[in-house]
C-alpha cells in the first residue's frame, strides 16, 4: 500500500461573489501595490490517502473534495498530487525530500 499526499484547493466559481477577495483587492492601493487584480480567496486542505495506486487515491480525494470539502453549487476545486510514499522498503538516499506539486483536473461537483 502507498500513501499519497494531496492538496485540495477550493475557490469560488467564476461569477460567484467573493467579498473577501474584493476586500483584499480594495486594500492593495493602501499598501502601494499596483497591477494586482481578480483576487479570489479560497482555502487549501492537505490530506494523505492510503491506496494501492494513484488512481484509487485520487478517486478518494476527488470524492472528499466534491462531497465534503466544497459546496458544488458555488465552489470549484483542484486537486494536486504532492507526493507518494510506499510502505515498501526504499533507498532514503534516492529521495531528496522535495515535494513537487502537479496540477490535476478541476472538479465542478
């Protein structure tokens, strides 16, 4: 069995009001920051799923994202694979410990 580490990024769907994003965008001028716009505020959930393969782990993460971590009516989510660790004995010298995120599909619920 392998442990797969995922990040689920949840944001308001396009066209859905984002008062927190608008508040941040409105404060940028007070900080003297120009050239930043279309600010959207969301949340990130990191989790580890134990499964036989990446497809099974991603399926579990997708189900959690669509049914528990997001509101499919007003939010979209994206799943990133952060890394995988096998329970089998491996060579620790071969792993530099760096997590390399990869972009996954966007769930619409």
